[in-house]
C-alpha cells in the first residue's frame, strides 16, 4: 500500500511516495512559498503529481507547529502564518484523498521508531538539534500526543530560569542551549574570548560569521575551540535527557538534526552529562543513545506512515 508523505520546511517542501516498509519510491522537492495560500496549493499540486503516477491511498503532511489531536488543524505554526488553520480540510478538498497533518518532529520520530534507529524498542525519545530542538515521544509503541495533541515540545522545557529569550515567547528554553543555533552562539563566544578560539576567530574574520557546518568541520579536525562549543551544547542536551529519563524512562534516545552528523563526537559528551544528571545513576537501568538514520527523509516517511486511508 503506497502513501504520500510531504514535509513542509521553512525553505523547501519535500514529498515522496512511500511503501509499507518505509522505502521512498519517488521523491520531489520544491521551494516553500511565503504566501500561505500558495503554500497549500504547492502541497496539493505535489500530491496530485504523485497520485497521477502511483496508486496511493492517503496523504500525510508534516509541518512545524502545534497540531490538534485529530491531526486536522494547525493551531499555531512558528514560521508560517497559520493560526487555527483547517489544513486537513483544505488539502482534502484539493487532493481528493484522506489527509492527516502531523507535527514535523513527531513524524520524524515515528519514522525512526518504525524504520530507523528505533527499531526493536517500545519506549523511545527523539530529539532533533536544528535551528531549535524538536522532540518526539514513543511510549508502549504509540506516538504520545497528549491531551490536546501538542505534547513532546521538549525543546521548550524551561532549562535555565531567567535565561535567554526564546522564539516561543518564554525564556531559558532548552533549545536556546542545545540547538544548532546555540552551537553557533557558543562558537562566537569562544572566538571572542581568544585562546582556544583562535581558529574560530580566524574563520569569522574571513567569512563574517561562523556557520554550524563550519563548526562541525573544525570539530572533526580536532580544533579545541570548536570542540568546546560542541561540549557546551552537548552537555545541555545530556542534562535535559537525564530529566526526561526520570519522567519518561525511555529505552533509547535518538538524536537527529544537523548537529547529529557529528556522531560519536556529539554523543560522548551527551552521555557523560546524562549520566551525571540521572537520578539514582549506578543503581538503575539507563537508556542507550543513537544517531538518527533517516536524516532529511524522516519527516516525509513518518508522515506517510502515520496517514491512514480513513483520514
């Protein structure tokens, strides 16, 4: 049974035809329109394209934001002007197939659980380190959405009281300390301090900024300043995971997003901070940590798998 999965990002819309084993049969990417009407039409056009060449039963759409329990209404989207947007009904009218809307981090987490790093476990937490920190929770083999459909916003746990202002309107959220953007901020701070930040400062002088990929390249080259920037954000993530363990007790944490491409260079300090933050460490079972396997395709694969022919 084939389904369509579409992942709406801030700059691109990625869509694909996905089979029951999570394999992508055909894939298309287009730029994300800035106008909300044009964006919805772009999703409709993409789904129609896939439907014209494949026998598909349903469409799943992943988008950043708060999605209601019925997977029909976008309550709030941070980067798109959707407020209580009946996106499911609008898309179904245009596509003429059942449509389900899902939070993008939930969709990615579900894909990793079903087809990626989370296979074989029943209790899993996924954290994505991108511009912010996304989260997904799998409990007893089910995606946990909460009473209103908007659970697992793990990046908006208040991590530091009175801390850095967050785009959500609060301050001190985890994503201000454990995201790709936080990695860049720490790199700039280390460059300003001199000493081990010499290579970072030289990079900034040459390019005008310090990008996340540039920090990653310096980490892989063994640069002490970049390694320290990574340690800081990894420590924040690991400390938060100790708290998540106390509440959710997962078997596995899966780490995704751009920073996760650093693999064990990231996971080693995450594990250390997790262990030192875990209540009862040494006398209780601990979770494993793994890097996400499906990378940029996770959102569309998960959205497709969560869609049903009944809508």
